[in-house]
């Protein structure tokens, strides 16, 4: 079963955790010094916030899948939309290792479809836009890596 994903950039993580915990009537399932995530079943959503220097507000939307077959299905759907797709397999992002596809809708909103493989102890890795290789920097992790037509976003899941 797929889970809707929403990521919001915030200026005050502590105040935002307090607000969203009250809104969802639940504490976050993951809390780091710069990030928090709620894996909710009602509504079924992976809601994440981060304080990593991005402009406050909507960062990106997505669909989290439970297995590689669902990820392949999402990839086929994105290809059917006839928009550029950025493939990122085995990427380190938001304290998780994931396989994912990025695109941007006609309004310019970044969308990711992804399958989480495992938890990791760091926020993520930057991608070198020129070579497509990952580095240990975290400034632009989990973003489209420079595929023509796919807008670069500042943070991730």
C-alpha cells in the first residue's frame, strides 16, 4: 500500500514539532537535530519537516511505496506523464537509504516516488550535478541530480 509523502521546510523545528504533534495527536516517529517525521496511518501519510536552510514552506510531495514492484509501477506512471524523470538508486537521504524517482509537475512542484531500504545515521549525501556521484556533503541531498527539465530542490524526504 502506498503512503502519501509531504515535506515542509521550517524555521523553528521545536515549535513545528509541537504544532504538528498537536495537529496529528501523535509524537514524531523520528526526531533528529534538524529533522522530524511522522508515519501516520490516519491519514496515511509520511509527513516530514526539516530545518536545513531551505525556504520555509512546501519543499516537495511524494509517494512512498512498500516494495520494488510498486516503485516500478510508479516509474511507469511518471513515464506516462511525459515529464523528465531523475532516477536515484541507493541514495542516502533523510536518515534513510532509498531507491527513488524524481520529477516536477507542470506547476513546478517537485515529486518523488521512493522505496525506503534501510535507516542510516546521517541526513544524506549531496549529489555532484556534473558527475552524478554522491559526496558526503549534505547541502543538497535527496534532490534531482541535474536531469534536464527536473528542477533542483534544496532538501529531501
